[in-house]
C-alpha cells in the first residue's frame, strides 16, 4: 500500500514575531468583542507588555498578526445606541501571570485557523485559538 506523506501547512505571519523567550510578563490583556450583550470573541486583540514594550497579537482568518505598539490598551465605551462593545480583560490578574517568565511562544496552523501557544516557566500554558475568525482562550 502506498501512503502519501503530507507536509505540514506553514503558518502565515504578518509582522515581526517577537523574541519572547525568557521575557517577563508585565501585562497581558485581552480586548473582548461583545455584540448585543453576547460574547462573540474572547480575544479580539491581545496586548502583551514585556521589557517595557507593548506588543499586539491578533488573528484574521488564519493569519497571525504581530505588531509592536507605542500605545497601551484603553477601553472606549460605545455610545448607548451601539450594539457592540470591546471591554478589556486583564489576563495578567486572572491567570496570575505578572512577573512570570515566558518559556516559549509558538504558532501553528490548526483546523479552521491558527493558534499561538504561550508556555511559562511555571508550567502554565495559555493557548489563543482562532477558528473561523473567532479567537478563544484556553488554559
């Protein structure tokens, strides 16, 4: 029987993937996306601060975007008649990440999209999965 060897699909990255190995987390914030009072996306944009610099991580249909940013995340309250909201969720506090050292940060293609996996020296892992253009958080 003949078995065809399939090559792994290459991850599409837009921007410069930051060198985060051994960096210490100062902040990790997820900007959520809510529509008509329902959470649509747990991590529309991720904001990571290490070595005094902010980095933005976001996904668009399987493409991973990395940007260094001079601005920090800020919440803008929508008008009362708007159906959407983009509140900030401080993952640093939620997952006790302040001062934790990043062991690795790797991306991969997965069914329906892509993911970025942060592993920390203390054995904690956080996975940001973007499937069908909706990003979730797994620990």
